[in-house]
C-alpha cells in the first residue's frame, strides 16, 4: 500500500482577520480551521506535515498533537517554497497530498478520488468551475488535457475568460514532486515560487495531469476574513442539518440549528429552533428538545422532554426525565429515570434519583437525592462554607418543604419530612417531621418606613 503524506500549508498571518490569532486558528463550529483540515487529512493519510510560520508556537500549542511533523517556513516565499520545506521529511515512494489550513470544508471522498487519480497519472489536481473566477489561477486546457495553471496576475485576456480554476489542492507522487519543485523559479508577477508551476513542468515532462472537478464550491472555499468565516459557518451548519435529517432527526427549523460537535440520536427525536449542540451529545429514542436550549457533552436517554431555554452541560439525563423550562443542569449531574428538574432549577454535581421532583426555583449542588423525593419551591442545598464543598444526602421518599435550606454536610432520612421555611443544620431522622421555624410574632408598635 502506498503511504500518503499530507502536507498542510498553514504559515499565513491572515491580516484581513484583524485578529491576534493566526488565520488557521480562527474558529468554525467550535474547531479551528486547521483542526477541520487535520480531521479530514487523518482519514486518508498515514503522516501529516504542517508547514507553519506566523504565530507558530501558538498554532502548535493550540493543536497540541504529537503525531504531526511541524515544519517551519521562516520566510514566506510562495506556496512552492512552503511545500519545499516539508518534502525532505517524506520518502520518495509515497504520495504527497497538499492541503491548506484555511480551507476547512474539504471532504474525505474528494481527497480519496484525488489520491486514486494520482496513483495512475503521477499528478492530480482538484479544480472547480466558478461563475466569477476573479482572483483565482486558471486551468488551461488543450483538447481537455491540462496544460498549465496561470495565476490571475500573469494571465492574458483569453486566459482570464476561463472559469475553471485551481483550488491549490493536489496529490503528487513524491518523487515527481521533489523533481518539479527543484526546477521552480520566481519569474512571475509576485516574485514567488508558485506550486502551480509544477503542472507545466509535468506537462513538459510528458505527464498527463489528472483532474478531479468538485461541484461543491464550499468544500474548496478559503477563509480570508470574518465575513467568509461566517459564510462557511452557515454552510457547515446547513450540511450538518441535512445530514441529520436524512438520518431521521426532525428539525423544526434547520436554518436555526447549530451543531458545534458530534450529535448521535435514536429514532423519532425532535429538536425545535435555536438549539445549540456542543461537544459530544447523545440522544435516545423519542426525545424532544424545545426552543432555545444549549446542550454540551451530555448523554440524554429515551422519552426525555427538555423544555424551552434549558442549559445542560456534562450531564446524564435518564429515561423519561423532564428538564425545564429555564433549567440549568451543570457538570456531573445525573438525573434519574422519570425525574423532574423544573423551571428555574439548577443542579450541579448531584445524583437525582428515580421519580424525584425538583419542580421550581431551587438549587441542588453536591447532593445525593434518593428515589421519589419531592423538593419544594425555593429549596437550596448550602454546599459551600466559603472554603470547602460539602455533601447533602436525601433518602428515598423524603419531602422537603418550600423555602428550606439544607446546610451541608447533612443527611435527610428516608421518608423524612422537612417543614417549609426550615434551616436544617443537623441530620433529620427517617419517617419524622423536622422543622426549625421560629414562632410567629406580631409587633403592634412597628410602623412601615416612609419616604423622606
């Protein structure tokens, strides 16, 4: 099997981004532009070489991948010069796949077609036909055979009429690549070593240059400014929406659904508008998500209802549970089967048992709540003493009256009842009523303050 070496050019500064970050570190769908390219490159190649320049340390630290061979381009003298920096690290009996760190939507199937084409011809390039090719290098053909690539600044009037353009992405047998790179010169309008000049060299060498023409402009679109970045974000999200709907997910409004990670789901799941998915999220069967919800790195079971404006992060939601509206389920929360976390309820680092209900206006943190517990409105677990966090344990079947404070560490026994308005500082026994409410008093001589 022929080894495939991916060479990713990522040395550009990206001045038009107006950012302190290198262009390849700009974010699209919660991943860097370079990260998207690396993801595709790893699917088709055995080794990856990233040619970096501006902000190199920042690029390496952000990507943080020891499997990559990082190659510095000290001076930016053109695309041909950039590839020259990587080729000493690549054996000649391989195929070099040349990619760009600011072209994030390239697809695996396209790269595979390109690699296959290069194995027979020695050199294959990826092109696209544009309605307006201004600014791109033109593919010059003679009787359908590729003869050369002419850059915009070097093209004559007839060549400028050509609408098939070079994407810069190509696959070349490495021995040929090294041979043609050694013959490059900077005799052109920009005074740079053009990688595209190797096409003319191959033709002069009697080689037939193979081509793959993509019909999807977005997969070869580069990002030069924040406008283009936003445009590709929308395209990416639409592609994700189409993919998920084809797999059976019901989206009420695909144009208002964003997935910035990986979503898997069972049958008959439904997501309403303005839902944001981040990280790795799993939905079971027959789960519904109402509008304006954010879900990140969470596992959600079957027949779960997530009501509007809820936020769930790094949590597990059991089968049949109900979340929201306006609920916040924070990291390390485990919501049990058929449990309820209602409106304006916050749960953090807690286990909520099967069938338990926290219906409204409560905070439960660092707690273990048993099965069939009812926690009334306004109840909080006072888990933080200003320095350390402490645990609250609530037994099965307990009833916590409204507006109570459970001052941890504290244990509420099985089937215990806490009277409304209590502040509980010591363990409450099983099957009994515990309350700490002071006696109600009337102050007849008291007067309400008046405005001065």
